[in-house]
């Protein structure tokens, strides 16, 4: 399975705590392309788990993402992004900057999320993780009604993520509006990646 990303894209990682988002993103993208909500919480409050600063965190994420997209730079949002309400502003930003928006959807099962969470020094409370997973299960069908350029569903049950390969291709992805540039796609190849049946066949 191969993943294609335009080099000026906005990419949303979507999944519960413990789904493997940050681990995979750190392998697939250079650190300066990844905007992490936890990292900004750490910068603002010295505590990556501090939820009180979330409004400021996501305001800063949006400002930085807007600046990067304005300059045609690939930008990855590392947050849970589970709720359609929270994804909507990212679609608006991508459309305003005329950039494609991709979804990397981590479909890791609850048992694996719990296992990974239990090994962390900073753990998400068990009831919060259960609530996240229930919300994710309920809201997941909405993904197919949203204006993603493309969705990729990643079904991982281990910590072993394959290293991707990148390659510029002449093929371009469709944008939500007329593009101001002709971006070349990136190629990511990962052996454990599947697309959900019936989508983007």
C-alpha cells in the first residue's frame, strides 16, 4: 500500500491516545513539519497533559499552520482530531489557502491503545481513553462525508512501523478549490497500511 501526499498539503492525524500517531509521524515526517498539540502544551505550561491551555494551544497551531500553508509547506497536525467539530477549522484553513487536506486515520483497537497508554510515563486516564474510543467509533462514519482530498486508514496492532520511502511524482491531487501551484505528490510506502473498503478505490 502506498500513500501519496502533495508537498503543500495539510495532513490531519486522527486517532485515540495510544493509537500510534506520534510514533508513526516521527518516522514519516521531519520534526519541523509536525505541529503537535502535546508539544505546544509542554511549551506553554511545562506539562503536555495540561488541558486548561487547549484554547491557546489550538489557536497557536492554527496560526503556525496558516503561515506554513501560505508558503506551500507540507504541514502535519498531530492531535486526536476525533470530533468533526474540531476538524472543520482545518478544512476551512486548507480551502482558504487552496491546499489539499489528507486524513491519516489510525484505527488501532481499544485494547492496544490501553496497552500502549499503560507503558507511558504520562498516561491518559482510563475513563478518558474509553470515552475517546466511544466518540471515535460513533463519529468515524462522518469522515467519508468530509472534504478530505484523500483518506488513508492505518490498522496497526504492533509498535513496529515501517520506514516510508519518498518520491516525487508528476501526478497531482485534486484541491478543494483551483490550485495556485501544480504540486508534485510525495510517495510513502508502508507495508502495514490499508485503505477502508469502498473508499478511494
